[in-house]
C-alpha cells in the first residue's frame, strides 16, 4: 500500500499557472485566428469595396497561411511567458502573495502579447491596402 500525500499550495499554484497558459494559448489559437482574419477582411472590404475574384483568392490563401501560423505564434508566446511563472517557484518569492500575483499577471500578459502583436501587424499591413486608414484605427498606431 502506498501512502499518498496532499499537494502543497505551491504545487497547486504551479499547476494553475501552467494550465492557465495552456488555456490562453488554445483560446488565442482558435478565437484569435478567426478574429484576425475577420478584422483584415473587414478592413479590406472598407478600403477596397467589392473585391474581385483574384483578390478573394489571394485573401483565401492569406487566410489559410494565418490558420497555420497563428496557433504556432500563440503557443510560442505562451512558452516564452513561462519563465515569469518559473520565477514564482524560487524559494525567496514562493511565500510572498504579491509577487506571485504579479508574476502570474506577467505570464498572462506575455501569453497574449504575441497574438495581439500579430493581429495588429496583419490589420496594419494586409487590412489597410494603399494609404487607406480605417475609421476605428487608433491614430497613434502606424497604418
């Protein structure tokens, strides 16, 4: 008979942080991909009006490339953000509640930074052809 021990609070926190990063990566990979494609399509429709069949085909090829690339960026962004979560495992930080919350917030911010940056880049480059500026595009971002 083996004796089981109850998990310590640090182990539960560690599992929660890793699981949260996995959930964020999955959500960004699915919802973020389609949001990116939708925003770029709306921008092109606003700037170009009715698209020709050649432009629609090029847009379809671009969309397929984003369906492949966006999940990779989401997972890599979540993996790159994991060192923030690893810092919370250090003995001198493990007992402090404020540092754990801050590091978890940095992990979440790092996990969504890649997909947000890719969406902004795609909308700025693909979604605004020529010198067209979308009416909802912030003036402080390049177009």
